[in-house]
C-alpha cells in the first residue's frame, strides 16, 4: 500500500467538504461559542466604526457578530464552508448577505483596513503560512493591520490546529509588516492559557 504523505493529509483536511462535514456533524472542538476574551478586549478599544474588517476562516463568526452589535457595519466574514456562514445569519438576520463571503481566503481581492485572526492560521497547511502572510499584505490597505491570536505550542503533524512559535511566525511577517505586538497572551480563556500569542502587525 502506498503511504500518504503528511502534505496530502493536510491538504485533504482543509477542503471545503472536510470543513462542511465537521460543521454538519458538530465536530467543532475549537468553537467556544462566544468571542474569545483577547479578541473582545481588542475590539473594545477600536474607535473607528468605519473600518473595513475581514475575518478569514471565520467559522461561526462570533467575532463578526460582536463587532456588528457594537456598531461596526463594514465587517466581512470569509469561509469555504457555507454552514458556519448560515449559522451567523441565523443568529444575526440583519447581517448583510454581501458581507458573507463563501470563498477561499486566498482568492479574495477586496481591500481591508483590519484583518482579525482567530483559529484560521492554525488550521491551514503549514506550508501555506508564508502564502497567508503574503495574502494579508495584499488585502490590507496602506498602514492596515492584522491582529489576533496565534497558538504557541510545539508544531507537529497532528492537527488542525497546528502549533508554532514566536520565532517561526516572525519569519513569515517581519519583511512586510512592522511587528507592534507579538507576546504571550495574558487574558486567554482558561483552556488556552499559556498556549496563545497576541499579535498586532502593521503593513509597511
């Protein structure tokens, strides 16, 4: 029997069918059911309600719901699976259909002021992390930011989620972004305490 390479396994896991099935089966262990504390507290200090914000790999989009209820009307959520987008629409019927992007993040062409990262980076194949950084640079306007959470634990082939380290993440982002914050997260939810880095990078 021919052995399947880890790369093939990873690429299979990020297919639309894979994620749709996980949502249909409610096999979503990463989903805590609400916006995580670090993201909520970051959103709470944002003052400009006109920011055009993207949440890639948004899943059930609690962050988008929270933003929208706080008066941010230019929030876009992107996911390759339709099920979580419809879950958001069911919770928040007034959320604009045109801002529900059923698409591959790497195919997007719009421009944004802020990208919020929450459990998407850790779910893509590890060999695509440099592509992710490049795509964020492409999608952000001048001086735009990407902010959110990275996992801080050993990178292995088990996942998603896939781990990583501060040093590794810097290799992807340092060339095109000013590293404003990349530090251990002090306000993680208890199950993730000690395993998260909060970051904020500004496009050069």
